[in-house]
């Protein structure tokens, strides 16, 4: 992609009405644009990051044999009344009347809708288990939409729903989803901790959150560094120097960002909405259900909060919008541009859609390098009079201070060594 033709506008100024790091850097870097509190447009370079995260999610969901669908965002009042959540959820759900006077709301979650689909389509034990997921925008009337992509009014959500005939099958799938989530977050550059938490509006039992330690996080977790014990502070009264109930080691208290959560729903919604199956003996039973949520836009915000330095973003390899930032320094120099364009053409064939080429001639070297740091692409290649004097191109990882020179004649074959 030629930067001179790309819809990418960065800014040096911090946005006045944003306090979170993720919002500041993503807005300054031209990844997102704020429409109002909690509502953002994903601009072309930011949309690439978001889609890369979604593609990782899809890959891991498909490994679970989950099938993707898409449910409506607009819901009738009647289906929410079956579970009593039309009234219970009025503080968080956007509710209104259509032109005909029909009461409707925007989906902030989809348990009722997916259960309605299942009760229409599932009748026998032979139809189970089944796992269905969607990636769709959710809408929540959030009273504290002030943390950029971490707390939105409109936001991207992957919600997976599993349906089972018995708890043994449910437990096996629940454990697989835990591992799948750990893999998703690791691929996105996040070290997540499985943390017990309250069930909130979804279940009376504990849920499991996936928390990422971050000083700016809104949650507080108490966790052990010697074993896998971790609980949200909301459900535990332990303090910093208490001992781990599992292994006896000292506990730590950290601020953290929740990037995903999973719930054991059992028959909460299937009994209320009469979603049953018939077993081998002809006995009708309620289907056992689980819910598994993960926010791609929230993940993007969490990555920005954690992976940055004083100069800008540092995108993890797999979700970076482009892998390489090719920068021509002295673009007005015909020799520089000839070498840079030839390199861009070759690399674009070898690594399609992975190169952002700063071919602009109206920007100084300082402006280009500062903007490159702000954008945070994993690899930067510089073609300049200085490097060409040594018959070389300069290459640098975004997360390292030192750069290296590679001879032009060996560059294409050496480049692969720099891929993460």
C-alpha cells in the first residue's frame, strides 16, 4: 500500500477529551475516529487491526467445530419478556418504539435470540452438541464510556453459545473453550489469566474472566504467581500478603483489563424458553447451555494500552495492520526512490498486502520516522542516501532500539529471518 494514496491521517496533538492511553494513541495514529463517547469509527488502518483479531478468533472457533452465524441486532420486546430481562435490562438496553408502536431494543447480548433459534431447530439428542458463534456489534447504554475501546456504547463482540445434552459434555467443551481463549489472547500479544468472577446478569454461579495485567485496568484481581489461582476482587476478601488457598504461596494484587468471559448457564434460559430435546428413551429434557464472550475491539484497546512506548504503538506481529513499514528517506532523490520502489514491488509480490510504503515526498525524515514510531508496525525498512552509500538497506524491529544494515543483494533472502 502506497502511503501517499492511503487514507491515513495522523496527528501530533493529544485528543482533549480522552484520558485513556488506547484512545489517545489510536486516535493520533489514525486508527479510529471518535463520533461520541463510547462510539468510534474504525478507519482503514484500524479496521485492518480489528479484522486481524477477528480472523484469529474465527480460526480458533473453527478449531472448536463451532459454526458462525449472524443474528439480528434489533430485538422485539416479547422475546426478552420470556426471561424477564426486558424490565431487568432497561438500564443497559436501548429500548424504543418503532413507527407501528412495536417495542424493540438493540441487542446488548443474545442469549434469548440464540435460544429461540435452538428451540425451533433442535428436537433430538442426535442434534447435540452444537456450538454457534457470531461476531457482531453490541449496544449497551454504558454510564461510564470513558476508556476508549475498553468501555464502549457500541462495540464489537464475539459471542459463542454451546448446547449440550448433559453436564459431562458441557464440561468437556467448557475446558476446550478455556484453552481456545488462552490461545487467542496469546496470538494477539496478551498474557491472559483465567480469573474466577461473579456471574453477573447471566448466572448465579461463578464465571471465568480472562484478565490481562495492566496498571490502567479497571478490574482488580488477586492471583498467585506459583499456580493458577486467580479471583476478581469483587468476590474475595483476601489481601496482598494472604496465602494462596491452592498452593500456600503469597498472593499478588494487580489492576487488570478483562478481555473475555465465559459462563455456565446450564438450563437457565432453555427452561424459561422451553428449549428441549428428546433423549433415547423419548424423555423430554432441557438443553444445557454455555455462553462465551470476547470483544475484538476491546482486545484491540487492551493491546494498545499494553504494547506502546513514549513514541507510539508497538503492534504484535499477528494483528499488526501491516508487517513492514518501508520508508524512503530523501524521497526527492531519484536514486533513493528507484531503489525503494523496486524493493516495494519485489516485497509486495513475496509478501502480498503486508507492506506500507511511505513514498511521500513532502515529509521530512524526522516527520516520517516519528510517524512510523507512532503507527508501530513490527518491522521498519529504511532506504536512504546513507544506507545506499553502503549498498545496504536499514532494518529495525519496532520494539528494539538498534537497527541493522543488510546488503542489497542479500536483502530479500535475509528479510525472512526478521519475521516473527
